[in-house]
């Protein structure tokens, strides 16, 4: 019997675009996408059995060290958007998540966030093994 | 010589409207005004010699218990707005601030926020006398 | 058979608190509640068969003229909140909506928004009869 | 007399961190930086004699096609931050701006935004020569 790698864990978040998320250009403001990514991250960590609230309760933060977004099509008020979120890379001190935002089948944006683990004094810290393991399930 | 009450202390905050603060209606989104009020509050407390950071450093929060805004005219991107902020009422456990937002001479909005003092566990607390005194200067 | 008034139409919106909605006080920032109210309004209008996008497509805006919020308990990241939204009063040129925000059975906040109908040049306008009628269903 | 290239035009924007810009981590939320960049862009275009309002009044949008941010140090409530903004590259249909955020001498973050020019139906468009010329002054 041949077995391959376990399928990747991916969170699927569906959001209704809020009026407050639009700007005078008539579309969703670009700074909203990192907020949506964060909602996706919340959902991914819940799906992995490791709510982000637990990370903080255990004395860690996953602080942003990098963000990139590629915008292809604008989202509008009235749209329902789907955010797909994955843990792209998990190391003992850094994690990378990747995101894709869709409106039905149409890809609106992709992005990536890079995080460093810190303690609550914002000093770099090593993530506990079980946290690394739980998050790593998302990368397979 | 007849002397009246000391003039009220009022903070005067000038802000340039941000593009991100607009919505698809083409004007500043209404939820931005409480954020502007908060900037006014920050400036008032600085002017009173009592930065809000000190309030928190001493173990208190001034949590919002009430908010009201009356909108008269819409602000737009490109506008410079002025927020006038006063402490309308100061008691040992509650404080009320009032606000007026202008574009040049034109009144755009007025508002009020009511706050309760709490400790960092969000339990109601009595403000120290010196804090009450400093804030009260704003109400005269 | 005795019949009373039709039951009021009320929208029920469930939202997961976003990390970005918190502030350094550790709870949801107060300016987020008007944004949640707006999501509730969107859902109410959908439920009434009159999506807000249609209002705008027909040449109207429902601009905010007044906002009030009473805060009772703070919402936190990780909470699921429910917003109940009703049209409290509908007139030809003004509409009032009322809101209640719950975390399970616990009432977190209540609020009200008052709106004036305008055309797309922001001039006061009279709402078409069918719009008034559709919204009025929410007030019964 | 030897003359070199004209000095680059760079906008210098000073902002006081807003309480609403913080999150429960106690620092400025990462999605705020693109909003600050946008304020810097507004100031740069004013400095170049080409307010962004004019761009839109002439029928164009500069829509975001890409965003990247590198976060080095966290900003906090009470901080005054300075955003330095430059036009890094100007072409007939695309523009790149670059940003650096400082707290006094300390570099907090750097970033870049890429924009495509569109008409008001969001279709790609070629920027008028005078607009290109004005923005190009920022790149020298």
C-alpha cells in the first residue's frame, strides 16, 4: 500500500463584505485584506485545535514581521468572500501563513504573513513543541 | 475687582481626513467620529498634564459606557477637520467628555462620551483625587 | 379568531470578534459597535427583501444623522456576538434602527442609529413608498 | 559648476498613534501601517503639487495592486511616528511608492505599495503625461 502525505489543513472562512470596509473608490479598502487574513488565521488555528487565545494564554504572541498582498480584483459591498488560509512554514521561532481570497470562483487576492514568536515582553521566544506540531499539520 | 470662573480648558485637535476613513458613499464613515473623539480626548488629557498613558500606568481604565454623535454635515477626503474636546463632567467614578467637529467655521458633528473608571480587571474603581482634580480643570 | 399585529421582523446577525477589533485595553474597541450595527442593518434589509445595495442603486443614501450606544459589558477576542436589529421608526425622510448586542444570553450593548434619506448629491429626499413599506415591516 | 540630479522629493508625515490603532497585544495593529502609508502618499502628492483628489477629479484611480510591509519594531499608543514617502517608480500605467516609518531615529517598519492607474470603471488606463511628470519628480 502506498501512502502519500496527509492532506494539508486549510481553513475556509466566509465573510460578508461590510459597508465600513469600503472606501470612496467604491470597493473594499486594501487595508481590510490583512484583517480578513487574520480572521482566516483565527479559523485555521481553531481547526488545528490550537485557538490563538491559547497561544496568548500560554504567554506567547505571534507578532507580524512581514506582510504581502497581491490584489487582482476588487471586492465590493454585497459580496460574499471566502478566505482560504494555510500555514506555509512552521519553525521554532517563525511561522508563515498564506492566504487566498475568492468571490465564488474568482480569485480576488493572495497574500502572506510572516510571524515571529515572542513572549509578552515582545522578546523573541521559541514556540513549545506541541504548538509547533499542531501548526505544522497545516503545512503538510 | 470681579473675577469669574477660570476659562474652560478645551483641546483643539486638527486632523487631515484619511482616504481609509471614507466609505463608498464618498464621505467619512460615521464610525470614524468616535475615533476622532478619542484623539481629542488624548489631546485634552495631555493639555491637562495627565496623559492617558499615565492613567493606565497607574492601574486604571476609562472605559466607555456611553456614546452619542449628532451628524450635521459630512466630512470628505481632503478636508482638514478640527475637534474641540472638553471634560463636561467629572465625578469620582464617571467622566463625560463632549466634542465638536468643525471644517473651518462649519460645524460637522457634535458628540459625547461617558466613561466609567475601572481597574485593569475591568471592575469599577474610584479615580484618585489628583486625577479627578486634573480632569476637573477641563470642566470649569 | 383573534389576530394581533404581525410579529416584528428582526435580523439576527452572528459575528466572531476579530483580533483587529480589540484595543490595548484587551477588549473590543467601542468604535467597532457602530460597524457591527451596520452589519445588522445590512442583514435586516436583506431579510426585508430590500438589500441596501438596491437603495443606493435607485439613487438614495441612508445617511447617519445620529448614533447612540450604551455599553454594558465588554466583548473580547474569541467571543461570538449576536446583533439583533430592528427598524424602530420609518418615516418618509427619516428612519431609526435599534440594536442589541449579546454574547449568548448576556446583553453587551444596545444602540440606535437615525438616518436621513438623501439623493446621491447628499440632498434630503423622500423615500419611495415601496421602500418605506418594506422597511416598515420591521417596525411592527 | 557640476550639478547632479535634483534631490528626491520625499514627504515627511508626523502622526500621533491613536488608541484605536492598538490591539490587545498592546501595540499598533499591523493593518494600520498601510493606512499610515496612504496618509504619506497623500502628503507626497500634495508636495508634488498634484493632490490625489485631483487625480480622481480627472477620472482616474490609483488602485492598489500590491502591498508589502516589513515590521521591525512595534509602535505604541503615545508614540509620535514619522512616515517618509517616496515615489520609487513611475510608469504610464503603474506607480510604486516606498515608505519608512520611524519613531525618532528608530526604524519601525518599511513598505511598498504598487498601484495601477484605472478609470472610474476600474479599467486600466494610461496616466496623462503631466501626472506622470509630476509624480516622477518624487523618484529622482
